[in-house]
C-alpha cells in the first residue's frame, strides 16, 4: 500500500478540509500526517511541526527580505520552514500532499511527487489590505509561478479560483469542494419562532457585525443564534485576540432579546447541532477575491443540516442556491437587503427550502469528492513533472 505524507500548518483535528483528506485517503494509502496538532483519525504516524514564534528581530529581518524581494531567502531563511524540512527529511513517502502555499516549497524539497491542495487563492487572500497587497501579494505570486508548475497534481475549492490559478501559472486545478460527509438527517419542522443560525470563527472582517445587524432587523418571528469558535490551537496570542473580539460582539448584541451566542462546538458535531435550526445565515462582503468567490465549509454544512440558506449575492454560493432553490439570495450585500428577504418568508416557504436542501444533500457531500481525491493521488503517483522542469 503506498504511503502518503500529508503536510499542513494547521491543527489537523480542527481543519475540516485536511480532516476529510485524511479520512478518505486512508482507505487506500498509509498516512503520515504532519501538522501543528494531531488528526482525529488513526494514522500510521504523526509529526508535530509546530515551532516557536520568531523574535522581533527575526520578524524585522524577514520583512526586510520581503521589501527587497529576496523571495528565496524569505522562505528558506525562515527558521520555521528550515526546522520543518529537517523534521520531515527522514519520512519515506510515495506522494506528498501539501496543503496551502505555505507548505509547498518544503514538500517539493523532500523528493517524491507532490499533490498540492491550494485550498483558496493565496495571492489575493487579503488584497483589501494595502500593505498586504503591496508586500505579500508579489511574494505569493512569485511562489505560485515558481513552484506550482513543479507539482504532479493540484486541487482547489471552486471553479473561479481554479481558473485564476491557471491564468497565473498555466496549471489547471481539479475542484474538490468543502462539502462535509453526508449526514443521515431529515429536515425538522419549521420552528416557532423561526430559528436562524450562523456558525464559524470569531474573526474580524468575516461579516459578523453585518450578520448581527441582519438579526436585529428581523421581525419578531425570528431568533438568531451565533456559534463562534474563539481559539487558535497553538497560538495563545491569537486566541486572546479572538476572545476579546467575541466579547465585543456579545456586548453589542446583548441588548437584543432575540440574539444569543452559544459555546463553540467540535467540528464534527456541527451538522447535527445545526439540524435543529431552520435557516443558515452567511453574509460575506466581497472585499477580496477569495471572499467574492467563497464556497466555505459552513455553506455545505447548512445543506447537510437540511436548512434553508440565506446569503448575499456571492457568485459561487448564489449559483447553487438558485439552481437548487435552497433559500434566499439578497439583492446586494447590505444587511437591510438580506433581512428584508427573510422577513418576506413564511413557514411554508422555509419548509420548502429545507426539503430542497434534503434533496441536494446526497450530491453536495464529501463522498462525491472522495473518488476525485483518490484519482488525483493516482495521477501524482504516476507522474513527477519536476524531472522535466529540472531539465529545462
């Protein structure tokens, strides 16, 4: 049985996309997993690649390299990347699965063919932030153009992102959506009051204030619940920032009797928890490329939970909602527009949307992606384009 080394600079147990990779690939391959926290699934081996934060002087030196565009040094003189490479050098694997651009150069240095799961579009991740656009974006573009042509196979989360990677690198990625496993559930009867749910991370800039505003504008037939994760595994500083931000959100909404916040739930329990609600709410202003073309885990989790879906006009999500009649798509990204669309619904319409999610759940699930992922690994096993790249 071939052996895969899966690398991700994330907590593997709470990273839903990597969790599904391990789940589906372990049926045909032996798995060595490398991350900053171990996976939920039993694997052949786990390698901890968490490292201490760099000193202030180290961060300043890294910034100077970025500013002067010494991009090879930016990556390979970063102590984390050097340390991770050393920890993984002795691993014998037939294919390496590199998650996100941050792990790709290490994967390519290790030797076997690389299957690259880009997740989202790295060069435009935070393009709405000026310093990021001026300093980080050119580095990410350089990495994409330099490293992606060397991979044996590549996946990403949606068609628009795949097309953008192909435009920049000439490599066409296979789409593997963020859908979770199919869950054997039925739509619940529409509650009175109607229960609206948003779950996700307590992160600034993710539209949480706007969604609280939607909740405030809903009429008395609705209640809205927020279930927000407030920890970043292995990063106490980031966890503290998230908890302070969540406290501010709770204080803001505290005066409203139909808004509540519940404790975060483990990733693998979210769909069953959500089944006892009626509408999944997600409003994400398209301030950057990835947010414009978002197809996030929570969108598919709402469908698996058999909920009606309420979103802004994000193109990728809106296409699925309209084609399958899963819920409402607001005319624009203003909270007032989405609240108005929801206030027009009655129980019969919501029940019909929930039945439509039930009908779509068999197709919009991770099982559909499992064969795709396994074919991508087979492609990587059969081909190593670095040999050609190194000869040119």
